[in-house]
């Protein structure tokens, strides 16, 4: 299949360098971009099981079900024309270094066993817990990483034939992922990742640290241009060894942007690949982080904005200017709950009720006092900051939301609000 991408010939290279100069602080004239077709095979996984589960989620009326339905129906910014998230993907896929890789689009509801067991996540890894991951049911989750594409990619008949013929294989996967998380200006529980991997039989190439460094360098150059400054550090991931993480120097700061490693033999074995014959590299990273640092965005919510004053500024390398700093409305809430209280569950409740009007939730105080509260009880105090990026909020608008949060804190968490 043909995938429509932005390509860069001589004129486009000038445009890329212009973007990089803007990142460095200069202000060249904006460049136009041409659309051309770049030949890459695209594999779209059709999952009847996912369709069934999505229909079940959409039909649910409980808070978890409605929350997951809302997340699944949010737009995929990595495939939204004009989004800086999509532009980062475009730049990487257009790199000559990755010209032989396919593109695969995988389900967003996946078996937990595929997400965790196949990738050597330890049994006690926090990602497996319901406080970190959205479980559709006991066996299936909203995908927490796009690395799950390894499993689906190797199920493709053409890929099986390539491996049987002792040929290299490799692919990109990108899109939305979902994790329970804190609430602040740099985090959302729906965000975007891109993963890439490449496997080669040892008769063709043995993948090692040199190949890791080459692939990371190709990513840095693709996104930030040939003058980018980056450095590599040792790191640890469940499914690769050795592993590296890359930092890029942006505006005099080192920013961690991508992790990469040699795929572990134990993981290849679980995926049905002969690890005595095949070796490979793999990388993965979140796309929002790059967009935020490239444009100096003060709030991750801006990437989802439909305000034209915001959207016309969302171009990589463009220094974002506040359209207006609308005032916050701050409310505190203190309560006593059982000690098994899970903060990420509470953040989900606040997101459900406050939506994108909630800018940040900060823990002000946490302590236990057996004499005052009783055995197995804990006191929490949170500060909720409400602020819109597009208008001034009113007390009359926020007070009912805060009252609903107080009421649901009592009902859902059996809390004593103080």
C-alpha cells in the first residue's frame, strides 16, 4: 500500500533546516511543504475481538466504561493532518535510514498477556496493576504501549514468509496509548507513542550497540535536522538488553526523548522467532514530549485545542506565545479514607467530572493519625486548579463541579470529607 507523507527533496531540506533554526532561536520565513507519496507497506490489523469489546465498552453506563469509551473515541493526533504529533511521525518515516520498514496499525484493546507477558514484564511490575492500566475486563486492556505491534506484525503471512526465507523484517507503529496518571500540565492519560523495530538474520547483520546508536542518530536527525546535538546513556527496559536512552539538546537543556535497545532473546523466543539466528534493535517514545519541548508549550492540553489562535501556532520549532493567560480558580479538598485508597483512581474521577477545565491536581498533605482517624485510615488534602486555555472561567461554573467532586469522593471512596 502507499502511505501519503510529507517528503523532503532539496526544497524540503531547506524547510527542515529553517525549522531547526527556529528551535535555536532565529526566525526564518515559514516554508511551504509538498505532499508526495512515499512507498511503504501498511498493515492494518482487523480484530473482530476488539470490535466486540469496543461495542461492549461503548454500551456500558458505569464510570470506568464511559471513561474508556470517551478515550477510545478521541482523535488520533498522530494521524491528524496539521497536528505537530503527526508531523513528528512524518519526519521519522521519511528518513532514508528507515526506508525498508513497514507501517502497522494495531488494535487499541489488547490482551494483557500480549502487552505484558510476551515482553518480559515482571509479575510485580506496576504497569500490570489496575491503578496504572485500564482493564476492559480481566483479560483485556487499553494498550499501554505501541510495542505490542511486535506480536501482531509477526502474525502477518507475508512477514512469516520473509522470516522463513531468512530475510530482514521491521516495522513502525504509532498511535494513542492509555495509562492512568497524575494530573498536571505535562501529563494526560491519553497520549501518543511511536515504536520501531528491525530484525535481521545473523547471516545479514548481527545487531549490537553500534546499530542502536545508528538508529537513534537517525531519529534525532529526522526530527531535529543534521545539526542536532544528542547524547546516549545506558538504560534498562523489560524487553531489550543492552539498552540506551537518548537525550537531545534543545534550548540549552538536555531532554530525554527516546529509549532503544537490542531485543532480548527471551522475548524473540516467546514471539516465535529463532533468537539463535535473528537479532534486532527496537525503540519507542512518547510524541507529546517532543512537541512540547519543540514549541515550548506550557500545557499539554493545547495539543488538543480547536481554538484557531492556538492551532495556527502548533508548528514544530515555533515558539508558542500565550494567546491570553486566563486566571485560575483554585479549590482544596480534604478527606479521610481507607489506607488502600489509590490516587490514580481519584484522578480519573476528577478528570471525569472536570474534563479539560482541570489544569492540575496537587497533593498538599498526607498523613495518618490512629488516635484521630482510627486504624487503617489516611488523611489526604488535594488542591485542584481549574483553568481554561480558551476563556475565563466563572465561580458559578466551577462551584457545581467542585460540589460534585466532593459528593462523589464520599460515595465512591467512602471518604469523610473534612
